[in-house]
C-alpha cells in the first residue's frame, strides 16, 4: 500500500511539473561607470521611415530626410552592376522644388541598398564616392543662401566592411555628413524562428558587430561623417504580423537602440512609422503599436550621453544606461528575456553622488510600492525613483496591447496619446524586473561626472 501511495505521489508530481509554469526569482547587479560618457547620440536619436505616404497625412514633423534615386539614368548589367554615370537632373529638380516651396529638409540620402553586393543592383565604392560628391555640390549651390544646409548621407545599404572602407577613403572629406546603414538581422519576415531569435541573448549580441564595425571604419578614415542607421525593420519583406508589430518586438527594438547608442550611432531610424507589419502605427487605424510607446519612452527618458553599463546575474537581462533627458540624474533600461524569472536588481554607480541610498543590502520586501504623485516632491530629497514597467496584455508576447505598470496603453476618444505615468519606488529597494518585461528606471537623485 505504501509503495502504491509513493507511486501516486510521483505521478502527481510529474503531472504538476509538466503542466505548470514555475516562477523563480534571481538577484542581479547593474554596474554603471559614470566617470565619462562612452558615446553620445543626437538629441533626436529616435526616428522613423515612412513606407507609404497617406495623402491626407502630411504633418509628420519638421526633421525630414528624403532618399534620392541613385539609379537615375543608369543601366543595370546582367550581373547587377551599374553601368553609366548618375543623372542628377531629377535630384536637382526636387532640391530646387523644396527650396522654392520653403519646405524645410533636414537631409538628403543618396541611394537605397546599392552598396557591397547590393539588392537588385550594385554600385562600386569608387563610383559612389564620385556620385556623393556631385550631390554635395548640388546642395552647396542650391542652398547657398541658407545658414544651415541639409546634411548629405549615404549609402543606406547593408554593411560591407571592405566596400564602406573604400567608399570613405575615396569620398572627399566634406562630401557627406552621415554614413548610413540598414539593419534586418532577423532574416525574412516569413521565417518561423523570429521570436526564438529575439529572445536569444546570444543572437542579439551578434548585432553588436554592425555597430562596432562601422564605428571602427569611421575612426580609421579621415571623414568627419557620423554613423546613422537610416532604416531598420529587423525582418525584411514587411516583417511578420503579430511579431514585428507586437509586444515581443520591443525586446529587439529597444535592445537595438541600446547597442547602437553605445557605438556612437547618432540617429536610429525605425522601418517604419507606418507601413508593412513593422510599423510603429497600425497601417489601417493609425493607432500606436507597442513599439510606438517604447520609442516614446526612450525619446523622453534616455538622454544623449551614454554610460558604460554591465550586468551580472543572468544573461537574460539586457541593461543600458544614459544620462537622463531634460532632467537630472540617470535613466536605466532593463530588458528581461526570461519568461519565468523575476530578477531583483541592485544598482551600483561607484562613487556617484546621491542624496539617497544606493546600498546593496538585501531587501526583505521586493514588492514595488505605488507612491502617489502627490509624494513626488520628496523625490527631490532622493527618496524615490520613477519606474516604467512594460508588459504584454495577458502575458501574450504576440499581443498588440502594451501595459504600462499594469494599465493598458490605448488612445482614447480624443485620439490623444495616453499619459505615460510612472510608479514611484524607494531608491534603496531593488528594481524588480518581472518575466518577459521591460523597465525604464529614472533615478533623478543620482549624479555622476558624465552627466554634469
């Protein structure tokens, strides 16, 4: 009888393990070196492309960059190589038209995915250097009476180290202001392993090479141009519905922003604002997808100066820190790629000055405390930090509804973007990063030399 009881117990235990999700908790430590910034982005680091332009929707903003056709007047050989010189007359007409109309243009980018092996066609680095010099000459002539002229950028293609190196070596020093690349490192949108790649820290780490390689190329050249990502959709051919326009994609997107900024990328343009399955806005309703809110929080919280940041505890946590934007202190971005683990994270900033405790003591109470905004004046005393916890509705990574501190983010009847209200937590408490969640933590009382 005893043996039968033990057997039943074993069967029940096996059934329980096989049919339940076991949540565990881990401790972690983020170390931030605030002695000096390791890189610096533009203030308008986050940007978006437009796949198509609704005729009734033209007021997208003031910083507009147009792509110019680098194949105008050219023939393409059977091997994809471009024959004959670039005919710049069409580009010149467009430049003059925008000036005559008084349209403010931030920049002109020549070509689209024609570098290296190209996509459908390719232009040699030597020829591209000559073409970009032509475009710069047009800008100088047409905008001669403008104190601030549009920037010129190129090539807007996939990074080929040898091609980019030759291009910058042969392009005149002042012929371009930004060197741009495209990023679709997840493969085609029809791939069945997109989520697996997004949640794999080793795969995400592979994206570092694109940023570090371009940074090294720029440092080794004589150009004054800076690094841009002028198009990044993750998965090509319009992405994948309920993945690249769902909550899960914020893991990839925010991690890309974090990595790009570490390697001195000045601007990162998401493909797209609207269009395809990777738009920040829904193509049919124009309502925000989850990544819209991720981009908005980054834009509001993460300043231009990038801080050296490391994490110890689990490889499923991604950590990035910047000086805060338009406020004092620092802002920390934490991404948890683990669906079963809550990580209690302590923060170390070395000898950073602070009016509040940043002690590494173990906490008996790890539950986040919702503090009324009426108490926010105490923040000046260094008692609290602001936390923005992002999760998927019902825990479904494919959901197109994002929760901020447990509240669904949705546009109301007035079509106004909802207020992105933080929770307040004691600075001495660890930051609790739940399973499959993203946290922005603004610590206004932490002062480091890099942010002064």
